């Protein structure tokens, strides 16, 4: 099919076809339910997840990614933001584009990953600048203190 015709009907549609097409776009197809029941979705979720799923590639998700997608991690971030009053201590921005930074490196200090004392709220630009200067790995409290002093100067 040519690029010019892509997404356009092949020929004129009857009024009945137009009606059925409209219903299908709204999720009300005349030939049956457009959505699965909650039970069916739950069953498919179990069947198509993990090693049984068609896209399974042997558990390639890293441990760090798995932890960061966890509810406890979201709770940790929210607690860090609340403790710091949703304010970046470096530039003073409040409530805008915030990120939680681990003071002691996330990968190397597994026991401190979800410790609120090991986190600090930063705005995205300051967080990016920190990692441009000190890199992504093996960050320490001393690097954070140095970064704050550099920004104040």
C-alpha cells in the first residue's frame, strides 16, 4: 500500500460499516465486547508474564531496575520529598521537577537503598549537574557536600 493511502479507507463505506467502525473505535464493537473481563485480564497477566510470556528473554531486568519499580521505592521517594519540604537544597526550587538522589550510591549500598536518611531531594537540573561532575557510580556524602559548596560559591 502506498504511503499516500495509508490509514485511509480502501473504498466507500456503507452507513452500516461507518456505524460499526465508529462503535469499535469507542470500544463498543457490535460483534462482541471490546474489553476483557477483569478475571480474563488477571488470567492473561499470569499466563503471559515471566518465562511463559512471548517476550521473555531470560530475566534481563537488572536488580537495580526491579527495586526502582517497587512500591517501597516510591514510598521512599515520597518520604524524602516530604522531609525536604519538596525543595531542592542546592538552588531552592520548590515543588518543581524533583528527583530523589541517593547520598550513598544506590548499587553499592543495598542495605541503605530505602533509608530516608540516605536520600536528598534535588531538582532535575541540579541532579543532572551533580552526576555530570561526579559520575553515576560510587557517589558519596563527601561528593554531595563538595557539590553544594561549589554551587554556593
